[in-house]
C-alpha cells in the first residue's frame, strides 16, 4: 500500500461512526467503491509528493537520475525513509553505503521515538504499522549488508531486533537468523527460533541439517535431510543435476517447494553454503532410496 492510499483510507475511516469490526469493514468496502469511482477528495501531503518522486526514481532511465530523484524526495520530506533505502541499494561503494544507511537509520529511529512509535503496544507489530514499516525494511537491509561484509554476529543481533519489533516477520528475518545460527553453530538459540516459527520449509530445515552435519550428528542430519526432501523434492534433483527450473515464477521471487526456492536459497545464503564445500557428496549418499 502506498503512502497516499494509506492516508486516504485513514482519513475516510476517521470520519466514520463504526461501532465494531463488522461496521468498520463495511465502511472500508464503501471506501473501495468510492475510490474506484474517483469520488474520494484528497489533497497531497509533502510525504505523498516525496513518494511520487521516489516512483520516478524507480522508473528512471539511468542510475544517476534515479539517485537524483531519491535524494530530492528525501530532501523534500525526511519522513520518506524509503528514499534513503533506495539510495543505499544503488550505492556500490560499501563505505558510502554504510554512511547513508547508518545515518538514515539513526535519524529514522529518533523520529519514531519522538512520535512515540516505540511504545509498548507497538512493539512486536512494526510492519503492521505503516509509519514504522520502512524502519523494519532498513534494519533488514542492515543485516543483509552486514552479512555481505562478513560481520555475522552483528547481523545476528540486528535480526533479533527485527523479530522483537515485528514478531510476524514479514521480511523473513527468521530465515536469515536460522542461517546465521547454523553458521555460528548456536544450537540452543536455533532450536528456540525454530520452535517459535515451526515451518517445514527449506529456509527453516536446511540450517538445522547443516548444524547437525557440522557437529557430526549423522542421525539428526539425516533426519532433517529427509524432511528437506519431503518439503522440496527439487532439492535432491538440484544435486543430481536433474532439476528443471520453474519458468512460471517471476525473477526475484520464489515458490516454496519447487526449484525456484532451491535456486533462491543457494544464491541468498551463500555465506552459509560456502562453509560446507563438500556437502553435495553427503547429500547424494544419504538421499539414496532405502531398500
């Protein structure tokens, strides 16, 4: 949902006299009908204008032009933290990138604290609040770049902060944290995290398999390998060289349980995969059909 649409919805619902959730939903449906019919009157805020500039940045024909639009958007409205993140992702120089990101996060956190967004009722629900959502995206970007720079323990701490602020974990920080725990061989913390978000998916199961493989615990390693192969049959096909890529999944996305998930994992979590260079032999040997 974009900033303008969010504000339009909030303005519309603020002027309703809904008494319960059912009536509120009815008013929301009324808003949708009026919005689609072009009957909602709304005057752009400065933040709306900044997000419109950011849209231009996303469609810019050159990197220089994109950065220029993003900088202008943030200068116009410092509340548009997404403009900072846009610049961060375009910056190739790691030192400049860190300067932009760290200064942006520091400013954004101070602003949110001033707005009392860190109050007790909000903690755990940050991604569900439009105003705090970009901050969560910023923290995830920080964790990602810390991994890229080899600062694994710092990335672990950032992921834990994300999950504290946003328990539903819309950004997938739990998956990155699982991989980090496997890298650091922190079994107890990994098991606690897995228990909280118990999922039979590659991103949750593979780190557990790797952990026990590293520890030499063949019984548990094989158990999780079996569970991986059940959750995603394309996993073993990848190692056998017989996997067929799912062409129906758009670039940059993946579907759980098929080839796109396998490809994504070995690209996105290469920092963990690179610690087990001969794992393919173990996987092939222990994935043979039992007689």
